[in-house]
C-alpha cells in the first residue's frame, strides 16, 4: 500500500479562513512505517495561523525555525524544543507500530498523522483540536469536554486504553489544550503578531491562449498576496462572467498565496475583458483589462 499523506487543510476538514482577531497554533505530525526514497520516517511542522514557523524531522533531530522566525531572538529555546520533539517522535512511532500489530501487518507501508493545537480570539481561548489519522482515515480524537479519547477505528480502542491507563494522562491532555497551548500561543504572538496581521496586495497578470477548437482562454492570475481570502471575477461589457477562483487558493511557497480564474470565449468575441480583484491588501478593488500586447 502506498502511504497516504494528508495536508493540514485535509486533516482539518473543509478549509476555514482565519477570522479577524483570531490566531491559532497547530502542530502537524506525520510518521511512515516504510518511508520510500526522498521521504522521512517522521516529520513535524508547527503553524501559527497558516504560516509554518518551525520544522522537525527524524533525520536532523532538530526543531528549526523558518523565515522570518529564524532571525527572532528569544522566541523559543530551540534545543529544548528539539528534545521535546524527539520524545514525541518516539511515542508517535510506537503508536504506529501498535496499530500495525493490531492489524497483523508488521511489514506494510502505512501512514500515521496527528494534528493538535488551539485557537484564541480577542486574547481568549476559543477552540482546540487533537486528532489522529491512519492511512488517511480518522483514527482517534480527544474530546476535552468529557474529557476522553474517542476511538474512530477498531484499533483505536487499544490506543484509548493505553492513553487513559492513568487518569492523570487525560487531565494533562485537557490542560494542554485549555491552558498550556493558549499560553504558548500568546507568547509566540508577542514576536509574530505584526507578521500574521500583515496585508500583502496581489500582483496580477493576465494571459491568453488558444484552446482546442480555436476558442480563446483568458487567465487572470493573482499571486504573492496575504491573507488568503480573495475574490476574482471576469467582466465583459459590464457583465459579470465568473465570481470566485474556480481552482481555489494555493500556498505560493513563500508565505503568500496564489489563485487564478479562467474564462473561455469564441474567437469572434472582440469585446474587452476585465478581471476584477478584491483583497484586504488593496485600498480599493482592482480592475485589469486584457492587453493584446501582453499576449503569451
């Protein structure tokens, strides 16, 4: 079986854009039973809102901050954080082995992923999550209101017994989500709020190509924008043709996002096409008209 790797949005479920005044701290862990070439046996990434701020993996054994946090002094004791991540790696991979033993599959290729963290809104705790997935399917999650681990897979019943062997284990998990995690997030925000609250306006480029059948396809590409929320639509002769990015909004690899909207028109249609963009980084909506000179 090929390992199933889920991204942070997939583990979270349907994407939810960050509300104004809300901040989150999320840890995403991935463990592989038989990593193929180029993949790591274990890796962890910590996110402030949607921005990765440190990585850890089983090869380096080090928690290493990424830009812009790699230049921030005093935000974290990275040696201490590395020790913590090494301990969590050991527990994580033991759990993966336990699941495989339950299914009597000691040599298979499997994936175990975990996500946990918290959210604060207006400086008060407003949410938390702690869940795991095995081969892309829900495995177990923590309900802090009960509090208890809720099995979502037959093998998870054994995991629940192990993780609740002592009552204090459950209380520690609850305290982590309700107290320790929000406190840590508030500390990180003293170093990160300006970066997370920034607004980077989109750069916009319009291109055109001829599709099979000789129709013309116009693409409006917006990139290097932050935060994630954006609205794109095409107008022709004051008529709105499309309202939202049809392919979604994607990370750009540099802490910003990109998105695009396409419209297909017959070659005889010569009326001007205008792409309209709305984003928090713009003082007003932006309208960009297709220029025949910029054709690629």
